[in-house]
C-alpha cells in the first residue's frame, strides 16, 4: 500500500511543473509589492501572487500540457506579458518579468 501511494505521488508530480522569477523595473531595480498573475490559456483561470521584499514570485503544480500567460503589475504599470509554453520540458522554469515605469496605461 505504501508503494502504491508513493507511485501515485510520483506519477502526479511528473505531470506538473513550476515557474518562478523576479519582477524588476527597466533599470533593474526590484519591485517589491508587484502583483504577478498567471493565466491558464485553456481554462482562463487566473492566479495571483504578491511579491515580497525580494520581488520574487512562484507558482507550483502547473499542468505540463497547458500554455500559461504571465504578467506583472506595479502601481498601475503593466509589464509585457510573457508565456510559459506547453512544449517546455523543464519542471522548473524561470521567467523574470520587467515593468517599464515610464509608460502609463
């Protein structure tokens, strides 16, 4: 029974991945308090993460067969959207996000 539980846990972890990164402005300064959103392109579900002092974010347990859209927002400034491809073979992807604070939307 223990082996079955271990195998099921191992099998399910093989179909998930994570993505993490840092949010910075166009000059490389950390943007603590940024909101990073990740959107599942299949279901359109959105998850959010607020960066702490180190301006990092992390999303885990993402399906491997889905494309995701990531975008950061800092004080009404939106960064360019980036994508996490369903074709990536990495289990842990790194996508750093940049927000141009000189641009207004």
